[in-house]
C-alpha cells in the first residue's frame, strides 16, 4: 500500500511539472471580446496551435482573436458567434494542446514566441534583447487603416451586386476575395482597380454594381476587413450552375459556400 501511495504522489508531481498539453484549464466563464487574463492566453495559444491565430499571445481578446475564434467555430461546425462558451472550449481543448508553463514563462520573460502545433517549442522562441522582462500589449482597431470610406462603399456595392442572395457568410466570402486579390501580385493594388478589372466581376459587367447596397452587405465588408476570411484565402469564385469557362473549373477548389465555389 505504501508503495502505491509513493507512485501516486510521484505521478502527481510529474503531471504538475510536465503538463501534457491537453488539460482543461479554462474557467467556466464565456470568453468574449474585451476579456483579458489567463483564459484569453489559453484561448490564443490553442487557436495558434491549430493555425487559426497568427497574432501575439498577450491575454488581450481583441479583434484578431475574435476573428480567429469565429474561423475556428466555422471550420468545426459550431455556432459562429465569436464567443468561447463551454462547447467551443470543449472542441478547442480536444483539437489542440496548450503548454501553459512554456507560454507563461515566455510572457514573463518578455520573449517573442509562437505556439504552433508540429513545431518544437525550442524553435518558437526569439528572446527580446534589453526588454527587461516587460511585455507590450497590443490592441486592434475596428477598421484597419488603409481603407477609405469610398473603398468600403465600393466593396459593399460589389458584395450586394454579386452575392445579395447568398447566406451572410457567402457575402463575407465575396468581400474576402476582393481583399485577397489586393494582396496578390497578379491583381491591382487598389479596391477600385480590383473591382473594375475587366471581366473580374459579373456585377460590373451587367451594371448591378450600381445598386444601392443594404446594411448586410456593408457589415459583410467590415467583417472581412477586420479579418474574417471564410474562404481560406481564395482569389476566385464562381457559380457552378452558370459557369461556362473551362479555365475557372480548372482552378484548385478550396470549398463551397452557398452557391459559390471558391478557388485558389
């Protein structure tokens, strides 16, 4: 009996010192935008482990964390609300690992680090010289700089003209394609240039680009600007029921959202 107790205590000490990464450490609270603290650190670390979150693990639930969480919820078949409730946390814990001791030690030391799955932790730390162990918190703005009100209005026109009959996520997806083209070297580097590129959008060709967009289209644009890309980086999309171009069918397909197939 004494030997069993010794083994039990040794196992308990081992578990405390070397956590497996699977422990359910979240508190019972629903984690939402504006929250700070340990729950947010774990949320960001787990989202980064899976590749959804590419920002700094700082314990501040800003817009970048919000959109990473929404993308996770969408991909894992959860209600997409940007809230980390019990079911979202359960799926996140089951799908990821969280090396709490490693993460909190890097934060304490003020190191630049990441927490991606499949990469040794020793390769994910870049020590900050002269930082004195202090960390700098980052915040995210609602509408990132670089977009004028005219850009947003023009994108809303395009979304409304192209996708007003689509589910909301499909409208966000069309806006995301426009933004992805802005970052791609094969396309113009302005919103107007992308939208009015010859042959790029049916709504431009048939004049529906000039219809007055509704609030849903405007919100979809802002959601895309703030980081929600349900397409997974697509730069093309088409309706398989009407597409006649052999070329568009040859593009590598990512996923279907509503009536559109999104492609690389």
